[in-house]
């Protein structure tokens, strides 16, 4: 076997190729290192690197202090027997504890160190080809669309091509699936990273439509007039304060399998959240360009489901609005009528996400789905409860636990949270069926979930995924996660759809 048999090119990331042997064309070789009591051991797969070269490599890496611990990266000049110029060794921790996520992270860390490199080859793919591919692709992700005068020079450009050494059966199919998933994550990141000046409801809707059409989906867009006339009081009420009026996008993927179950996805698409008349202080407003991350994720996911041809029917119902203060904005104290007839007293216009989601949930459930997953940057309280990297998963008990478990498995780490009955009474309104906020701040993530629960019909298995923190990385890059949009929870959603396709 000599060169690669399949190459996946993608406009959003590096070219990834399967290789059966180490080619002369690689500028850098990326290997894994396991930690051990007697020093690190190299992960080089099945004969991709000659034994004596491996011994030299491990000796050189040990000499400069490499231990093989997670998050460790060591770069050394390559032994002369290798045609590559240098070797990057990334730690995987103990050999018996290696997981897909550890490989994904190590690959991401390696990819971030490879700026300016044309071609890299890696043996991480010998441990887990799919995870290595995802890690390299996502670790190399950058967003430079708006860098007009400071475009990255060659030394700062992400790695162009990665050769994944593998002799696995069905390597091509594994690679194609991983690249499709990574591409969907990058699509969601791009949406989140696009500034609100350029991504407003009508523009967001037309970009969603383009993605939907390209994936062969059925696309329906309701504009502001259709929303007002159609009784979508939540979406219209939140969106009417902006000169850039709201939209509702519906994307449908119909599986070829006639009796496939229907999964309804709903994602919050606030293209910017000022808070409205209940305006946010400047420091709390800074990151509100990320308030459409749920929408971005469900749009990318339904297109991905079509691309993968999953045996499950999927709809994405995506309300899009800009939450602005103005003379046409809704006021604290206003009462609106949600789609389906429930009236809501808007006590705080900054609790806008639940208002647009309620309309979308009722609309999505009119199709009688077996499962409903909504996802949203819904509450600051999510971060108070779980920190910035752990999505809160609420809903009906069994499906909530299933979604959280799958989220853990893919490394997005969603955690199950309760919807305590006693909080429901705190959403009673003096004038309407419901108030949009409680008069206290305790359990803010949960009371938002309890508000949404009012709109989910009996019998629908439901999960609500609050991604306020995890969708947007305001710190430095880590693993395969860049600054800004993370693409969470695309990988959870697609894994749940695959699980429903396989197990009902
Ligand atoms: N978009 C915010 C939630 C958010 C906060 C997302 C921080 C990401 C980071 C949401 O619309 C909001 O403003 N929620 C309020 C709810 C409150 C008024 C009950 C909040 O969390 O303060
Ligand atoms: Mn808000
Ligand atoms: Zn918001």
C-alpha cells in the first residue's frame, strides 16, 4: 500500500486524507504519546514508523521532558531517517484510559500548533481515525472573514493538509462521516462568529435557506407579516423593536425509510440580544452576538442529517429576531399571545428567548414528533449552575437522560438537571396565563425550562439544552475548541439523531 485512497476536501477546514504509509510529502509528523511509569511510549500504529526510529524518537522526547500527559505538546526535529522536518508529540495520558475524546483533544492541540505547515501526517488515526479527523479539522478552524487589513500571513495560516495513517477497514466511510460532522460544527461556528451587523434575521433566514436547499431540504420562511398574521405573538413581540424584523425558518429532512420516527429540533435565533427595554448593562451585552447559537446548531444539524442520509425524519424550526429597545419594542408589562393561544405577561423583555422558543415549540409539535429537542443560549443561570463548558439538559426524564448520556459520550458533556414542580407557581401572572420570569433569581435555568414545558404537548419525549456558556468560548483556545463560537451542541444533536435512527 502506498498513498492515500480517499481525500476529503472542504472549504471550511484542512484537506484530510487516509494514507496507508508515511509519505515523503509530510512536513511534520504528529504522533501520540502514552504516559507510563517507565516513561512515555509512542503511539505509531502498525509499522508506519520503523522500530529503531521510534526508539530514537522516544529517547529524544524523553530527553526534553515529554511525559505523555493529556494537554502536553512537544515538538522536536525529526530523526534523519524521517523525511519530515519535525515531529510533534501530543500526550494521550495512560494507554488503558484512552478515549475518542482524548484523541480528539490531542489532535486539536496538534492542529493548533501547525500554523504555517503545508502537510502533516499523523498516527493518532491509528488509535481512533474518526476522532483524529474531527480533532484536526476543528483544531485548525479559524474565522478571518472580517480581517481586511490583517489577513493571516503564511506563517499564521492553518495547516493545509493532514494525512491520517490508517489501515482500518471502511476507513473512507469513517473519514467521510467525520469530515461531514466537523463541517457542520464549523458551519455553526461561522454563524455564531458572524457579527450582528452582518447576520440579522432576514439574512440569517436566507443563509439557512441556502444551506437547506444545498442539502435537498424542504424550506419554508415566514416573514414578519406572516408571523404577525399567523399568531406568532412571541416571535413578533420580541422582534418588532428592531428595524430588522423577525423570521421563522422551517427546514425539513424526510428520510427514505417510510416509518422512520420524527425528531423536531428547535433553536433560539436571537441575532443580537440587547435585553430590549429591560436593557442589559454593557458588560453583559458584549457576548450577545452568540445568542443565535442554538439556531446555528439546529440548522447545521438538519442539513448534516440529510448529508448522512439518516433513517430518521428531522425538522428544524428556527425563530430569528433581534431584541432591541425602541419606540416599537415591547414593554415590560405587555401581554402577548403565543402561537397556540397561551397569553404571557412580559415582565422582563430580556427573558426573550423563551418567548420565541414557545411559538416555535408549539409550531414544531403540530407535526406530532416523537421527540423534541430545543437548544438555546437561554440563561446566564446556566453558567452559574454548571460553568462555561457544561450544557444543562432538562426535559422529560428518560429522554433528558438519554440526550445527556450521548452528549457525554461525544465530549460535549451535557448534564441532566431537574424541572422542580414547585417553581411552576412562581411563573403565575396577575393578568395572563403565564409570566415570562419569576420574581426571584433562584434556579433561573430551571424556571426557563419550566416556562418552555408549558408548551410541550403530553406524550412528546423532550430535551431542552441550555448552552449559554458552552456555545461561545470567551477564553483562550483549548483542545479542538477555538475562541468564539464552539459549534456546541451539533455533535450531541447528530449523535442523538443517529441513536434514534438505530434504536427508535
Ligand atoms: N441571552 C441571554 C442569556 C445569556 C446570558 C446567554 C449570558 C449567554 C450568556 C438571555 O436572553 C437572557 O438575557 N436571560 C436573562 C433571563 C432573566 C431576565 C430571567 C438572564 O440570564 O439574565
Ligand atoms: Mn435576553
Ligand atoms: Zn437572549
